[in-house]
């Protein structure tokens, strides 16, 4: 019937906790093959999550589809679908957001709802809980979003220029967002809050004006990464944030979303920096692999 091509994302970009996010050129492809009777779902998974996502009753696409139907007062049907997943699970690259975006898009498409972009994004954010993965996932580029639990405001900024790549170094251990949120403090010193407001603001202004030399400063963070670094084994989280950040070939580095993937923005050739990132994971006794990606201008796409 139709196929959805949905990008990975990296949320927070250091200073922009729960606010900033960027699409990455790594994709999950979801194909809806046939409508089935009410509440009958069939799925076939290949690639990432092949052993974890096969039960349609637990599949995030099905859950999201049902939730979106409820939100719009639609009687849900069933469907047969296939997921071909390239985005690793529970690694901070927005794999669950690809499923949330897909589920809401499927509800909109199957039931001919023709909902506006703003309404689709509102429901996606309501289901995901924060906007910094779903908004760039659906829209592409870099996005700035504000969510108060009811209203969503967002602005899309252009993609990174072609000469800047994003290395995503992905370890073989998982971090669940829930755990990575629990480790955060209830309150932060006022000066740290001011630090992040000013750095995230510089980042957005610099991004909008193409002043890429300000990315490093703009991505500096004092709210969450220092706490989340503790979830990495053997002190390697702190090492990433200091050693990798201070390399001359690294423009800026950050924990991707709630981790444990680390991203680094690099100018031109990425091999040496990517290997240095994976070496740090090895020092913490974790195997890892890396992707060299870019930030696509286009987000989720539909093919008939
Ligand atoms: N902003 C969220 C967090 C993203 O860092 O917890 C989680 O995917």
C-alpha cells in the first residue's frame, strides 16, 4: 500500500535538553502491505530488533497507531506490515521515535485524515513525551521545540552543510531513556541553568546564521551530560566529554539523546576521530561500531 522512510535522530545536541534535535541519514523503512480486520496485526522485522519487535501486540508502531486512532476518535482496523530497521535500539538514536512517527502517519494515511503537520506533530509528541526526537524525525534538518504537555511550538532550521558530518559511535550496551532520566537531579544551580539557556541560544542563533564556528561553544552543557556520563562503564563517559571534545579534528561532541551513542560533528574526513571514539569504548570494555552520517533536509517520506 505504502512505504515510510523515517530517519534516526540525535536529541539535545548538548545544551538543548528536551528542546533541540537533528535528523540523521540512517533510516528505518516501514511498509504497510495490507489492511486486515479490526485488531489483527501482522509484522515481519528485519535488521535491528529482529528478535525483540516481532510480537505485534508489543510493537511500538501498533501501539502508536491505536493511540493516534483514539486521539482522533477513529475505529481502528488491523494491518500487515514489514519493518526494515537500520537504527539501533535503545542507543539514543531515536529508534522508538521512528516507530511513533510511523504509527501516527499510518493512522493518518489509512483513515484518510489529512491532518495538518502541526496536528501530526502534536500527537507524536504527546505519545513520545518529549519533542526533540519526533519533531526532527518528521521534519528533517535541525529543530527547536517547546512542549508544555499540551501545546507544541517548533521551528525548523536548515540541515548542517554538506562539509560537516556527524559521527555516531554506537557501543554494544543499551541505555533506557527512563533510567537516563531518573539519574538527573531534581533541581540545578541557577548559574548552570543560565549557562544552558545562553549556550543553547547561541547554538540556535549560530545555526540559523550559518556561523558554524560557534557550534562547539553552543553545544556545551551543564544540565544532564555530567550525570549521564556515569551510566557509561569505566569512567569513559567523562573521558568522551573531555578527550574527544579537546581534539582539534572534533568540532563538537555530545551524548546522543539519552545515550549511550556519542556523536561528534566533524569537518571533512571522519575516520581518525571515529576510531578514537570507538577506542574509548574499548577502554570501557565495550565493543562499538560507528556511522558517518549527515543531517538530511528531509524528514519522514512516504512512497506509494
Ligand atoms: N531529551 C530526551 C532525553 C531524549 O535526553 O531524555 C530522549 O530520547
